C-alpha cells in the first residue's frame, strides 16, 4: 500500500534522506528505527506530502505523492512528531474540523468522531481546549485525528513518546487492533516497542537503510543471539568460570558481577545449533556443583545491541541489508 | 470548496476562542473614536459626513491589520500545526484563501461595529449615505489589501514579531507611495511615467477616491488585483518552504 522509491531529501548541501526504497503491505506494522537525525521524520514528512522530495517519490494506495498529492493524502492518517494541533480549539472542535477537511459530515462525521474518541479514550476532555491538556492527552488527540477517517495507511511519528507505561500499553493495543486492516508505519526510539507491535523493523542511519527484517531476524544478528545467561548468587570463583568454559561449544564467556550476584554470559561457537542443549548442559553443571542459580535462560538476541552496532558513527553502513 | 470552508470556519472561530478578538475590536473601536473626535476635531468641523473618520483608516490599519495577519502562518510554523495542515488533503489555494478570508471577515466585523459613527452622523445631520457606504466599502477593500500583504509576509517567517514589523514597513510603502516621502526620492531621476506608476500603487490615492463617493472600477480592480497578487505570492512562499 506504500511504495517508496528512491526517496531523497537534501537541505542545501546536507543529504537528510539518501535514496530510500521500501514498501509496506496491508497487515504490516513497520517499525522505523534510527538515531536522532537519521532521516526518519524527514522520510515521513515526504510520504505525507508535507515536504517535497528532492528526488524519488512515494506511492500511497497507487497515488503518487508528488503528482497527485491530495489523493494520496486522503489515504493517509498522519500523526506528526510532537502531535501538533490547534491549541486554542477544544478537542471536539478540533476533531470536527478534521472531519470536515476529510469530507465527513452529519451522522457520518459524528460516528467517525465517536469511534476515534472511544478508541483513544478522550471522552472526558472533549470540551477542553487542547492547550490545557496534559502531554498524554494531547498525543491521544493527535492519534484520534489520524485514525478519524479510518485510513488504509497510518503513519505515526513517535506515537508513544511522552506517554506513561499504561498509556503506552493502550496505544500499542490500539495499533495491534488496527494492524490487520491497514499498512502502518511507526517511528520509535523504544526498541521494546518494535518487539511488542512491529511485524517488521527497518533501521536507517544517515539517510540510508542499514537493516530491514522481522524483529526476530534483526535479533538473530545480535552477538547475544543463542547466548546463555546464567546468574548465580553467593560467592563465585575463577573455577566457576573455568567449569563453564569447559563445556562443549563455548566460544567465550563474559562475567559481570552485580550486587551479591554474578551473571555469566556464555557465547556459543557460531554454529548456531544446539542452543537449548547448551542451556541443559549449563543446568546440569549447576546442579552437580550445587551453585545457587538465580536465573538461567537462552537469549534471543538484543535489539539495542544490533541497533548500536549498525548506527555507530564508525559503522559506515557496512552491514547494509 | 469543502476544505476552503473548513479552514475558513476554523480560522474565524480561532479569533473568538481567545481574548484576541475582543481586545482587538475594543482597541480598534476606541482608537477610531478617539482619532475622529479628538485628533480629527469632528464636532468642530461642522460637517455631517464621515470624511474625517475614514481619513484615519489607512493609518490605523497600518498598525492594527499586521497585528491580525502576523499570526496567520508564522503561528502555524512555530507551533508545528502547519505540518498537520499541509499533510491534510487541503489544496494549497484553499489554505491560503481560507485563512485570508477568515482574517478579512474578522476585520469586516470590527469595521461593521463602528456603525455608531454612522448613527451619530445621521442623528446630527443629513449625510449622503451613499457616500458613507462607499467609504465603508473602500475601507473594507483596503483592509483586505493590508491583510494580503501581511499574510504573505507572515508565511516567510516563524517569528510573529518579525512578521509584524516587516508587514508594517511594506504596508507603509504601499500606503504612502503617492506622497512626497516616496515620490521625491524618484522625482529627480525617474521618468514621469515611472513616477506616476509608483504613485498609482498608493492605497491613499485609491481609498480617497472611493471615500469621495466615486466607486471607480479602477480602484476596485486595483485592490482586488493587489490582494490576488499578494495571495499568490503567499502560496508560492508556502510551497517553497515545502521544498525545503
């Protein structure tokens, strides 16, 4: 439903977005990741028709954003970064304005506003000026505005930024409910969010795509993928580490003491097979040696580590997908 | 058309959602009255018409209209709501025109509220109400001219103070271009044709012609062309900012 083709944006000599191409299908929730200034927001601004691309284009439900901007914009619900709104309006007045612009009127508009208000739980603040609302409510007004016309494409720039954990949970649930019917793109800094709601993650750095895959695929690129983490209480000695090292298939061990506990992270040799066997083997040793096991688990991988490795200033996009 | 109406209604409602409308109208009416009766010595003039009243309009508009127009685009840019507006399926012309028409309607409301002046003059004497009506019409069109200038300059910056100051300066040039302050500058070297062209841009010249009761098509064409040109420029500025 979204096809992005060689999208490029230059601000003077600075290239903010450098020939990005990807597409998003119905039912996909694409997590758009990258450090600040990587070009996430600029890409979203171009796809929604707020900024004109320097080169390339995007098609939304078949409408080219450069040549048939308005038709494309009708297909999109957009939550800009910071959820800007007309602060002097009440929530109800603002949503009515959006409904009018979206060519909804009468009963149709009331129904659309009603369901958007219900989905974002805004019923209590309908008559309040938006300026007087808390950050969480303002964000939800922005969300309500974006989903008002039930668009096939939803683009949200940091939808959960500034929300408390409960509100984050609600917004993720909302996105999850809508996911099957729409193509959704969200940008976020919160990596756990990607794991929680995204079917696919795309990491960009300095205007280029450096990784594209399901969260599981990205995690499998982590050096923690298939590693085993063992936390022991009580006193541990050098021999403990030696015992662990003697296990078959271990390449290296990291030891990190914290408080009265010590965590050993065991990295298997890069064959990648037999990770559950490794957990079993560690468990067996722990039993035999009578260690005080506080935690023992196999790791799927760590997104933040993959993210850091791909977007460090010296990464140079070498691992480009 | 739907979108134009939606923008227009939102903008006009926006004036009355804050104390802005109230404060503006009170100050507008107060200064209008004060200028007419004290500076203009209305009673002493012993004339049952509104010539003195209207003669102050260009000078009041010069400062009060940029106060309305400065927020039109600069405020949207500062608060970020411009990103919302321009990513909604609203044609650029509808956004530009909707905002302008709302501001124009608002200044029209303020102008209409000076009707006690009209009642007063009818109570005191027997004025030619056709001339009075022409004066109001001319004043309304002139307000539109100032607003169009201010609207365009508001789109240039995100800073409302800059928008205000630059609008006043440019509006001033357009107001007085027929007066010696501008013509003297050109008189020594520019050919007569250039001189009269510059002078013909003057708001004062066209406005005074209308307030005398002569609604010349040329004066109306002048103001509508000026409004159109500045609004097109406004659209171009907004579009250019889109290109980054």
